[in-house]
C-alpha cells in the first residue's frame, strides 16, 4: 500500500477556489491596466498587462518563420566559415564580425512562442517565467453526475492478496472530481533548454448518492510525477514537434489489501501542435516489482503501454480524445478511449462532458471494462 498525497485532507471547495484563483484567465479592456494589479499568478498577470496595453507579439507561425530564417542563416554562415578557413585566419575573423550568432540563437530559441504547448510548458526562451509557480496541467473539473454501465463490485487481480471475496454495494451514479497542477523546479539545465517539472494529479470517485453504504469514496487515485522537458523545433507531417520529455510517474490508490493498486512508470512525452490542434504521445515502461509484492502484475495488458491525446480548440470550446492500448494481441489486447468537451457557460464558468469506454477508468478498475459518462463544470482544460 502506498501513502496518499497531502492534498487528500483539503476540502474540495478550497481546492476549487485555489484552482479558480490561480488558473482563471483575465481579459481586460485595452487601457484598463488597473484590472491587472490584483492578479496573483505571474503568467496570468503578464497576459493581462499585454492585453490591457495592446502589446502585439509574434504569432506562433511568425516565430516559426523567424526560427527557420535563423536556421538557414546559420547553415549559410557555417558553409561560408568553412570556406573562409581555407583562406586563412584573416578572412575567418572578418566573416565572424559580419555573422553574429546571438540574434539567430534567440530566434531559434523562441520557435513556436505562443503555441498551444508553449503556453502550458514555457518552451520558448522568452516564455519562461521562473521556478515554483503553479501552472495548469491536466483538466480540473467536478462532475456531480458520473454514471457507469457496469459496476465493479468484486475487484480482482492475479495476486490472491488483491482479490475481493465479498461483493461491494455500489450505485451506478456517483460524483467524480479531478485536481491537477505542476510547477517548475529547475530551469534551463542545458543552456536555455531543459526544465525540470513536478506534477500532481488526483482524481476521486465518490458514491455520494449511495446512502445505504454511508456515501463512501469508492476510489481515489494519486499521481505524482517528475518530468525533464526539452524544447524541440522540427516538422513532422505538417505538425511542429514542440517538446519531448522523460520522467518518473507513480500512481496508486493508497488503500490496503485487497483493494490496493499501484504502479511506477518511466514516461516519455512527445508533443506536437499546429494552429488550434495539439497532440501528446506518451509511451511508457513499467518499473517491474517482485510478483509477491505486485498488486496488479498484469496492469500493462489493460492500462496499456502508452497513450495518445489529441486536443482541438474551437473558440472557447476545447475537445480532447485520449486513446491507449496494451500493444499486445490475442487475450492481452485491451485499451480505452476517453472524450472530453469543455464548453463555456457564463463568464469563467465552464461546462465539462466526459465519456470513457474501455479498461482502467481508475486503478481499482484497471482490468474491468465499462462505459462511463460524466457531466459537470471545469476550471481548466488540457492542451
């Protein structure tokens, strides 16, 4: 059994207020600078000042074009320098005076500034805002209605110590909520690239309508992780490769046997975007455990060995589709799909629809297939 994260003891209302204060976006009228002074979050306050003063910045496409021009100029300079070397040191020095590298390096380091992934991971050189500031990570939402087509009343595992023998009393309707944030611990570990991020996600399923069972929390999953993130700048099939990362991920439900579930993974992230689209591909490798201590030895055959999330923004609407699979055939072929839609309701209040089908909606259900539909409100979507 693993120990839950400290946020477990905080009331949901307080956490949602924290999320709203830290993550809500402000869009003042041009010239209304005073509206920005009370904003605590650095990134939001800067965006507010930019909007209030009418400050214009390069679009992601313009930043990419400037980076491409800088790359071509650097390649041309390298070719010319090789030619100049053969003509002697004098010509080389004259050439070096003409082609200074700093403007080119700045343009290259600011490729994709303002793109979807840059706005979340501070990838461009001028987008970086320092360390230990709270940032959005995965969606933050409350789904008062979360319905399941097939309740998992007797969770089981190949490990006999993790198999329930008495059916649980579960309702088809419950409430689900998720909290998620990240913060940068170290910045620019390799020149002006390479940031170390720490993230945390917590999702809970609460049988709030099940009065007969005293309205228990059916399942809560805790997911701390550490990621070393690098800025990239390459093209792939019309998409821009913006980032790559490697990290460690722990996920557990903090419960005692036979309901204990947990696993550790080495994560690889590859992020791409274009216009109002973003893709995050995450293959992973499970860190193996001794079988006698393994709560769920076959979890990779159900929760998968990687996932891909596609996100599309349309105005204030954000649509995402996540798919994952075990990458095995036959009896070991399992996966899941999840669709999320965040939509505006009023001012900063947003609605959230979630549809899931497959295995592993939560850790306790890692080898249980069901369809889930949830409806509620969100404070922050994913991209």
